C-alpha cells in the first residue's frame, strides 16, 4: 500500500499535465482531477505488485525518469525474501 501511494505521488509530482492525461487515457482511466481515485490506486498497486512479483512490464511501465528511479530499487527486493543465512 505504502509503495503504491509513493509511486503515485512520484507520478503526480514529476509528470506534467499532458503526460498525466496521456497516461490516464492510455490506461482508460478518467482524466478528471477527482475522478475514480480507486482506479488510480488499483493501477498503482498493480504496478507495484508487478515489481515485487517480478512478472514483468508488458502493459504498464514507468514513463518518466522519476518513476523509473523509484521503481528500480525495489526490483531485487523479492529475491532478498528468499535468501537464507547459514
């Protein structure tokens, strides 16, 4: 939940209005400022789940450098869950 919220915050802060409208249009989401918050949350959760499960980025991906910067470090995190210490 926290990672998804931070991802969306990064998207809001570092995307200009036209990028945001294009992104929302591409993913068939309402472009109104207060439109369908749950759909935006679901999209962010889907993106973060994709990072943590290492399924890949076929249909949704970061579109600017700030998003890629935020999305890259968590990528190896799932592997650390399976590390064993001896």
